[in-house]
C-alpha cells in the first residue's frame, strides 16, 4: 500500500517538471486512488490493492 503512495508522490513531483503532460493524468489518478487508499484503512487492504492495480493498469501505470 505504501508503494502506491510513493508512486503518487513521485508523479506529483514529476508533474511539477512537466505540468502540461502529466497534470490531467495526475489529477485523475489522485482523485481515484487517494480516496481508495483512505478507505483501505477501514476495508480489506488486499481487495483494495487489487482494485488499485486494476485502476492503475487502466490509466496506464503498469507494475514495474
């Protein structure tokens, strides 16, 4: 779960370098994933991780 936070932070830092390309994707990703991370504290983390992985694949961030 921490990995996804790090990815979002890295994306956020990177978006400052090239806002025109990354910002729309970043905003979409943050708006979807950050609430999921928040909810995952309450719900079953494994299920939420699977959802996050699916969403990230849909958006285009494959596991590296």
